[in-house]
C-alpha cells in the first residue's frame, strides 16, 4: 500500500515539547513580522513580467493572488500550531497522508526553494547591472554576460547572466562556512524595503506624468486568458503569487503568540491586506506614470514574459522605455519621471536587500533536504555536517550549483512561474492535511483553529489549483516532470531505506539548526 506509512503525530510532537517557546507575540508584532517577510523580491522584480501578462490589470492580479494567500494562510496557521517542528508542509503531510505523498511534497519544496533562489538571483542581477554598474560606475556589462539566452529586456542572444551566477555562488559559500544574518540586520533590511516602496508610491502619485488615461484599456488581455496561457489578470496572479510567498512565516509563529485564536488571523490577514494594498499602489504608480500596456503578439495576445519574441520587441527603440521591458522596473520608473537619484537609491536598496532573501531560501532548502535525509528518504551522506563549519556543506554545495545554473541561463519570470508551481502544490496539500486532521484527530490540542474550515479548506484547494492551471504550460509541465524524477528516486531508493518503513520512528531536529540561530526562514521562506 502506498499510503500505509503515516508517521505518528505523537512522535513528531515529542520533539516540539522539548523546545516549548514562551508566548510573547501580539497582533501588531505578528503583522509587522508578516509584512517584513512578504515584501521582498516579487514586487521589485516581477512588476514588469506581471504588466506584460495583464497590463494595468496587474492591480487586479495582486488582489486575486492575495485572496488565495489569505485562505491558504489560515490553513497553515492551524497545522503549524499543532505541529511546530521543522519540515514545513513535508512534515505536515507525513503526519496525515503518509510517506508517499509527503515525499511528493518534500520533493516539490526542494524544487521550489532552489528555483526561487535562482529567480531572486536574477532579480538582483538586474539592479546590480542597471544601478551599481551603469548608473554609478558608468560600466555597461556586455549583453552576453548580463543575460541568459532568453532574458527579458534588451537584445536577445545573451549567453550567461554572470552577476546572477556569481551572487548565487557567493551566498552558497557564505552559507557553507556558517555565516548567519542577525535579526537586527534583517529588521534594517525590511525597513529599507518598506521605506523605498513608500517613497516610490509618493513620488509616482504626485508626479505630473501621472495620468489616469494610461490605465486604459485596463484589461488588455482580459481577466482569464485561458488555462496554460499564463496571460490575463489570473495568469499574472499565478506569476506574482511569488510576491506573497513568505506569509507562512507568520503561521509558524503560532506557538509563540499570545491568544493565538485571535492574534494569528489578525497577523496573517492584516499583513496580507496591507501588502496587497501596498502592491496595488506600487503597480498603480508605475502604470500611471509611464504606462504598463503589454506588447501584443499575433492575435492580440501578449508575447510571453521572458520569451525571445518579447526580447526582440524590447530591442526596438520605441519600446526602450517600456515598463514591461525593464529588468529593474521600479528604479526604471523613477528614472523615467525625472527622479534618477531616488531611482538609483531604490536600486541600491534592492541590491543590498535581495541577497539576504537568497540566503534564507538556500537555508530553507537545505533544511528540507536535511529532514528528509534524517527520515532515511535521501542518503545521509548528502547532509553530512562539516567538522569545522558545522553546516551541511555537501547538500549546500549541490544546491548552490543548481541555483547558480538556473540563475545564469533563465529569465526571472520563467523562474518565478516554476517556483510557484511547487509552492501552490505544497499549499494545496497543507489544506488537505488540515481537513484530514480535523476528521482523524478532532480532540488534538490546537492553539489556533481555522474558522469555517468547511469553506476555507476547499477554497484553498480550488484557489491553488486554479492558479496552477493558469501558469504557462511550460511551467506547469516542470512540476510533473520533476515529480516523475522524484518517483524514480523514491521507488529506487527512498522507500527501501525509509526509517519509518524499517520501524524507526524517532524524530530529530537537524543538528546544525542549533549552530545557525540567526538565520530566519526555518520551515518557511522569504521568497517574495
């Protein structure tokens, strides 16, 4: 039987009881924590890709993605308060649906974290090349070194995105030798990001260039472009879902929250509503000043974001200043309306803030790898801890190499779509796990109970599946292909070596977690 191996929840919770945490967080603290985790890469680098898919309807796309996140977050909050241990959706699935489905979730998370780190690296590269090199140093990086073969914006025919590859390898090296970021530094970076976006909103809305006529037509590609097309407001929502990922960090804090039944939903929904409003204002400021209409292809359908066809169009002089052709969209908007200095400062903010997100993503990916290895599903040699650095250097090096390769050769829009495919699958499975636990273990202590689960649970499943089906076909296909590779690994190695299958049910926290207390993102990520 494929679904016969379910890890005992009591065994998992035994670990959590050894590490009981003091309840100190209130609703405002939770909300601020969520805002810090959510606002990140997505809004800095995906504004152009979203506009190419939906035009000014990008604002509606943020609403659609935000609503899916709210219902998913409420499901996450209940199960995170019940099972506050490492492994995130992988561990939750193991305790409810068994080893086989847990393997598929963990395998998808490995893909998600790695591809998301690649996407952030490409986003950082745009700000590095545009702001640091071009604007400050007067150096224009050759196209063949600044972009992969199908990079968004500029002339097609790039060979490798060298800055993206270098930053991915540098962060990997830092993570291998044990460098951690402190909560204080992270708080400063969050403040920089929020301040930069607030200034952007103020300058664009008060600019003489702002004109409501630039919002027409509002939905040039319609609301629903069709399954697999990746266009329209829903298609854009499937891409910019990446801008919200990180909200599950709030749900994992349920164990440390005072009155979690009241404060967790306030923190979750409050931070998501704040960020949605923030994102809508940023999108409105960008579109209202320099316009945000997509470049249309045959049949009145926008060229795919990140495609060679779009790159050819963006190489033409008439589109040189277009929002959809920029790889540092927000800084580009400010330069176009006469605020080059402020635009450069925003570019610098992204330049300094984004590497910390790459670090969090790589750390979270290795944590999933580590937990799966400790369960016997992956070779323990992959998570070997370095005797001097006290980090899982083997799996970190392998992950870093894969992340660097993805960053070097793929555009940010395509990478975000692929990362979202894995994320949406994991969120869907969490909703299923919550509903199964309500039925199979109704008496279990829950610090937070999802309100109206009969509605919220199915809404999460439908919302995640609907956004998944609105990703571009290529992005949708990556997940099943990756899953097939995972099935070969599972039946060829993992099922035979599984600790649970061999009667071993102890639950261990990764040893190196104690060595890296300053790195946020354990069990969650800050991809946005």
